[in-house]
C-alpha cells in the first residue's frame, strides 16, 4: 500500500499543478517550427547572420566545434578562456556572410544545397601563423608561442573569399532539425560556412622544454589542430658558442646555408643572454618530407600511412617526453563541446 499511496500522491500533486496553470515539465528554448530541412536551414543561417547565437545553437549537437565558438560571442561570456577573445572577434564578423538555400531536391534525405559567401579565415590564419613563426625564429620573442595572438591577427585580417556551394544535412530527430558535423561532407560545409575557421576551432600550442646538465636549453613549440601538427619551432640555446657579432654572423650563414632552398623552412641564429640561439621553424604542409626524414626530423612520411595521413601531435609529445622533455599544451579543450 505504501507504493500505491506514493503514486496517488504524485498524481494528486500533478492535478493540483494543472488546476493552478503550471506546466508539468519545465521546457527550455525550442527551435522555430520548420516544415522541412530547407526551412530549418533558413532559420539556422538567419540566426547566425543576425547574431542570435542562442537560437543557432539549438541546431547543433554535442561534439560540434561550433559549440566552442558561439558561447563566447557575448562580452564577458566564457567558453575556452584563452581562445574566447578570438572566438568573440570571429562572431562579430560572422554577420558579414551571405547565404542562400536552394529549394532544389538534392536526392538526399534532410539535405539541402547552401551557397555561402564568407571571409577566407583559413588562409589568413595560416598566413598569420607562418609570419609569427618566421618572426620568432629570426628575432626571438614569443610571437609564434602566443597562439591567441596570431589567431586573432588572422581573424582580423581575413579578406573576402570565393562564394561556393556545399551540401548541409539537418537531420530530423527529437522534434527538431540538427546540423550534422561528423562526416567529411559535413566538415566541408562547416568550413564553407565559417570560411575555414572551423578547422582552427580546436587549435593548440604545445611547449616542450628541457635543460641539460651542461646548461644547454631546448624549447620546442608545436602548433596543431586536434591531433594534426601544423608547424613547429625548435629553439636551442647553447653555452660556449661564438660570442662576438662576427663569429655569430659566420655561424648564422653556415646554419642558414644548410637549409637553403628548402620550402617550408624558417631559421635564425642570434645571441640572447650570452647564449647562441638557433631556431628552426617547419611548416609541415610545405616542407619536403624526404628532406625532413633525411635529417632525422620525422620518422617517416606522414602522408603515406594508410591509417593516419598527418603528423600526430600525441605521438610527437610522447617522443619528446621520452627524450626527457616536459610538455604543456594550451588551451585545455573539453573533449565534447556542448556536453
């Protein structure tokens, strides 16, 4: 009887609540009503363009990297603290995009063709990264190590890109429509939508350091998106090297000549606090992989592995740590944005 009284009591409470006019279940915000994926796409894109990010996020599922970006749109909001100013700057410019949704049948369920005009953030961020790497290699400082700095510069300097069309899938489920993000075509659309910024939503900088018993210092900086290494800057500090300007200049020429005419390589030699500093920057998209293998920089061709077609950040960190280095990666992203 005790169990029955609990059930009756709960029902009685519900009846009282109904008579008082209060809802049985607290409901959160809902997507605007849409008859199909075409209408849902129009609502989603309009929300993005007008800065209604709360509505736009209703169309996103857990794990979509846009859920790193959009929550940071409002001043004072927090998503990924190191990157929030970059995300905020991107969102401020997002309203410049143009779009149109085609009513033509794609022949694919819940899939529409969307044409988007957007700034080319991908090209601008890459250019800012390489400029920062070259500057730190030659002049010292922290322009490459300052991840948020060159990311923000790239966002601010991005120029209009070429308008293009791709498929977007908004799957009908749970009483709404949800933009898909896991497949290769989904990623292609998200990069079209964001002008290539989506690829950099989880960009990171890993710093690995070690000081030997002889006083030599090694500081390596590795830029990556997810597990894919984009570029690295290897800085080595030596005691007992050439100390006067003429000797350093001669050593610099010898070091630079060793990498002359190699694409994707940035290098420099300088004096800093009584030590000779050699810096070698590598853009893994442009650098010759055979050359990198021959000088022992990589263990194999990273575009010919059947399971992995990129240089792995996780494997790189393991290799550095095995040699005695201490590595720290920033920022610390949640594994599943939106969870």
